[in-house]
């Protein structure tokens, strides 16, 4: 299946059905903001994404801290060793790297985005932990390993957090539901939140995410059977 950032070319397939699809996405909670229920958590976990998505999620964390009064004692960035994609490289090309190391992987990019934000008082004092999930072998082509999934990053995170306490997990729609399902396997006391879908997001992105969500549900059932 295509990655989320490569779906533009098939968006036309959904054009005639968009008016019918959008209300269904709303019923699934895939386009609205999912907000925190509590005001204090033991940990905040920021999930990986494209560079645009990570910018979006980091901004949401800052808003939760400054405007929402949400507090937490520990921060972890959950990323992996996947290489930057073409659009991410183009975004990075526009920056001046004279005094900084250019990120080559998802986690390095997440660390860069976080480290270049002006953090409010209190938030800047919280230690940030980096979770770096490895690439996975591709049995069909060893030269093209698979990137780590959300679940893979949780596996790596759990090694350092056997008793995590309450966790606020930062995603963004349309990915909140599926990533929450992945998180619950490792973080029983998890709450997954995120900003609403970007109005410019393709319907194809949502449809691919529904397929991934169903796969996650079926995978969970097969695992317990």
C-alpha cells in the first residue's frame, strides 16, 4: 500500500463520493479534535509523523500547555529510523543548516522540530526522552526494509517504561482512533488526543487510515485468539 504522503494521485477516485464519505468520517470521529479529559498526566508521548505532521503535533502540545493548562512530568518522542521522504527533504532544503545537524531520520527530524520551538516556562524544564525504533527486515527484498510502525515505537518505548502510569498520547486526526488502539496494548492507562483533520487532507488519506484501523482490529483479535 502507498504511504500517506503518496496518495495524491488516487484522490480523484473518491471525488464523486466525497459528499457521502465525509459524514461517515465524522461519525467515526476522524475529522474533529479529540481533547484531553484530565489536566495532569505522568507522561506525554508524541507520536511520529511526516515533518508537517510533527510540526502540527508539537504546536498542539504547546497549545495544551499554554492555553489548556495540561501538565505532565515526562516527555517521550516516539520515532524511528525511516529516512526522510522527498517532500520532507524539500522542506529541509529551505532551511539554513550552517550551525545545525541536518536530520536524516524521522526521530532526528522530531528532535529537530522540538528543539527549535520556543518552549514556555515549565515545559522547557521537562526532560525529553528519544525512542528510536529500528527499520524492519523485508523478506522479499533485503535492500528495502520496512519502516517501523506506531506499534513498533511503543515496543521500544515499553522497554524503558515498564510502569508508565497515566499517559497522554499526541496524535492528530484522522489517525487518533487507530493509534489509540495500538497504544492500548502497551499503555492500559492511555488517552490519545489530537487536532482536527487539516481541511486540505485527501479523502484517500482517511480511507487508507480506515483500512489500517481495520487491520489493527483484526490483528488484535488474531493475536488473542
